[in-house]
């Protein structure tokens, strides 16, 4: 049996920044006193003259990022998702997105899988917040390969990008030949009975769920929706017409995230049942990450149950 490689997407983010910095001298990185946790410390070590620690002042960091971007730099601003999307929301909206500046936000420690840090740091609202800002691109990679690709794609993109990275090491889904494109979903498996659209660490859980469902004779269409905004509407509509029902899976509140985005498209273009797997509009608890994921139903077992529920609603 092949060895399962597990890497936290935040680790891939840090390594990708160094790789990008070697190729692009125009890249600068900002961090809010969390370089060891966000993994931007590797960039600081490699390029100290292009790294700025703003201290525990996330709002100011976003304003500084916007200012640097006006002078022509490609700026990566990093901190925990709770502080990037929550505490600094006004600055992200008014200072970065309103003037459409070239700032890329590397938001780590997103979701329930932050674990023992508890509800104050388990940000399950960030996608909803960032989706509400015009012009913001949102990328939620499934593994380290996709995280690396997202960093390079974000650097090439003209305008603000919000990248969501996790603390927990997750299994590798893709190989080195993987091709990433902003706004273009990836079909991992074709099927006819139910569509599962997953994002982030839930992609691996969806893969395991699909295996279980297939053993029971249920044909699964499986889609990795790495870009939440702009959503790949065409892929969603095509899948809805093909299978007649959809399950969404995300490590985020079921309100405002992937489930909401998919439901909005489906309700307008091709009404079919949509069942959402995610955090059911509640705060998290402190505990081991893997146990919390099971506690909140963010696992393959719950996806299997919800897939059967979606099929029953046709």
C-alpha cells in the first residue's frame, strides 16, 4: 500500500512563499506576530529585507499591505483567519478591495480543526465575510499540492485574493502534475446518482464517502470546488442536471459558505435538492482537531448519510 502523505496546507503556504520570492523580487510578506504559526518565518529567513512584522495589529497590517500594493509590490499579508477576516474586515474591504489592490491574504488556522485553541480562534465565518466583498477571490485548497498552486495563481492574479489554510495535516489528494486554475472546479469522479461538492480538508472526506457509497451501488459525481469565489457556476449547473441532487461539504458554517454559494446558483438555474454538510451555525469547542471534526459531522460518515438524504429528496 502506498504511503499516505499528510501535510498541513499552512506548511505548503510557507514553502511556496519562499519559492515564489526566489522567482519574483516584487513579492513582499507581512505578518502580525505569528510567523512561526503561519509559516511565513521561512520567507523572513530567506528574504529579511522583504518581510515586515507589524505586531499584533492586524487592521494596521492590512492598511500597510494596501499602501505597499499602491507602489507596485505584490503583497502577501498573513495571520490567523479569525483576525484576517474578522478583526480586519473593514480594512480589507475599504483599503484593499474597494481600490482593487494587489494584496493576497494568507489566512491560516481556519475552521474547527484549529483544535485546542477553541471557539475564539476557530473561524468558521471567514468565507461568508469575504464572499460579501465585491471583487474578492476566495481559494480554499484541499492539500499541500493545491495550496502551493494557489499561492502562485494568487500572485499572478490582478487584484485581492483570500487564501484559506489549515493547521491540521491532511492527506495529499493531488500529484505534482496537478493543474490549478482560479475559478475552475476539478471533477474527481463522474457519477449519476448524487453530486458531492467539497472544498478544503473536506475533499479527502468526500473521497472516502464516495468510496463507501460506490460499494453500496450509489454512483457519485465528486467535485473539488477549490475556488469559492468566483464559483464555477457551469460545473454546478452541469452536475445538478446530471445527478438531480447535491451535497456540499465544507469546514465552515453552513451559512454563507460553499453550501450557500452552490444553493444560490442551483435555485436560480437548476432547482434540485441541496443538502449541506458543515458547522451547523454554532461555535466550536476546544479539543483534539480530529475528534472535533467527527463531533461536528465534518467526516465521511456524515457525508454518506447526507448523500442518501439528498437522493431521497429527488
